[in-house]
C-alpha cells in the first residue's frame, strides 16, 4: 500500500507542461498584495475580501497574483506534497513561492473557497502537451453566478499579456485536459476518453452531480468517483493508477469506519453487561435496598437496546472492504450469550413480580 501511495503521489505532482493557445487570452490585471498578507491563505483571502468588490474581481486578483508570484519547481513535489494537512501544503506554497501543478491548483482552490466561491482541485492528465506525451496534471474548477468554469494557474504562470486558461470554456478545455473523474469536465457528455466502452451513451448531469458531490462526506465522494470511473472503463495506465489511489482511500476510510463500528459495538456490549451485572448483584442481595416492583421491572430494559445497537454496528462492518481485522463472529457469540442470560433473568422477574411474599422468599433461595 505504501508503494501505491508513493506512486500515486508522484502521479499528481506532474511534470512541467506548456499551454497551447487554442482560444483568445483573457486580460487579468496584475495586482499588488502586501507582503504581510501573502504567507497564509486566510490572510490573503481576507485582504482580497476587503479590497475588491465582487467575487469575480477577487477571483481574478487571486489568479493574477498566483500566476505572477508562484514559480514552477519540481523540487516541491518532494518537499511538501506528502503533507497530510491541506493547510500545510497551501501555506508552504505561499511561504516558498514555488510549487508544481498540484500546489498552484490547491492554493487557488483554497483561496477561492475562503472567498465563498465554490472551487475544487481537479486531477487528471494533459493530452500530449509540449513533450508530445500525456502528462499527469492538476487544475481547478470554480463556480461563479451558479455557473462552473475551469482554470489552470500552472499553465498561465509567468504570462504577462493575459491568460489562456482563466474561466475557460469547458468544451475547449477538454481538448487538452482530461480529468480522472469525468464530472469535472463540466460537460454532460464526456470527451477525450478514447477506448471507453459505450462512450457515446454516457451522460453526466454534471451540475446536479457536482452539487451532490460537494455536499457529501469524504467516503461518499470517493465512492462516487469510483462509480464514474468504472462507467468509463479506461485502460490507460495513469487512469488505472488514480483509480487504485481512489480505491485505497475508500479502503482507508472504510477501515476507520469499521474500527469505529467495532469499538462502538464492544462499548454497547460492555454497557449491556454492566446493566445485567448490576441487576444480578441487586438480586443476589435480596432486592435490597428497597425498590418498587415497577422500578425492578425496568432494571433490565436497557440491555435489549444496547444489544440491538451493537448488532446494528456489527452489521455495518465490512460492507465496503472485506473485514479481516475484527472478530465480529466472536463478538456476536458474546452478544448471544449475554442476551440468553438476560432472557433468563427477565423470565425470573416475570414470575417474581406476580408472586406473593411467601413465594418470593422461596424463589430467592432457589
């Protein structure tokens, strides 16, 4: 798994590629941002929020500053792209003023989101740019006025007279950029996935899909990516690597969920056991100190709820990835044993509560 993670991390820290001028450039004026506001994404976004009126102006200013001040440098792929915390990666990009495509895209995405502009870092590959071969790459999708657009700050970095890839047209963008998750083409009909089966029949209502995707938790996001990639059925090596990376993330999160479910089931079992033991201790003490019959009848009631909750949690273990780690069968047997003991005590209680005082005394010594 570590080798796969290393390979996939290297995949997204893409090699240098150069833009092809396939559409008219978009003018974005160079901006000045005080140095004090450029070493954290939060401070950067705060400055833009205060000094620019509209969301589009703020987005343009962020793009202009990033493409003018962040330098492409492949050493960044080894220096900090291993960071688990996204904030660490983004702030490191600002501090070092250099990065690879993933860092350009992650920085722009982070600032846009802080400006209340929905944005997402897209991973995929560039079709034969510069070197004549496909290269792993990362770029951005942003939403302005309910419409989604594509941006590639890496390919526009260093340009002085406008940009080719700022708020670009998705159909034209698809000529050079192929995302691993086709929904981020921002097209209802996927383009550029040569070799995918039934490609002409594939349709993605990308607006609804993206809305659901961004509202989902991490696991549901990875699962939706897996579903869409399966539909495409691509055999390209980079595509397969990303699918393996995506599946690894599913396995990691599923493993964490399984651990939480198992520990929760054990906790429920222990709580049920405590309730039963407390009752048995009370019974062995001759039901002293005094409780009313009504209170005694309710003493074992929580056990059934705890056992039910534990069984439900066990039922959720291993649904996404096969469970080799947790002894769910052993836990089920412990629950069965506890449930049987509880039933025996409930049966005793039913007889005890309808008996007279003399019969109760006899029952206590049997």
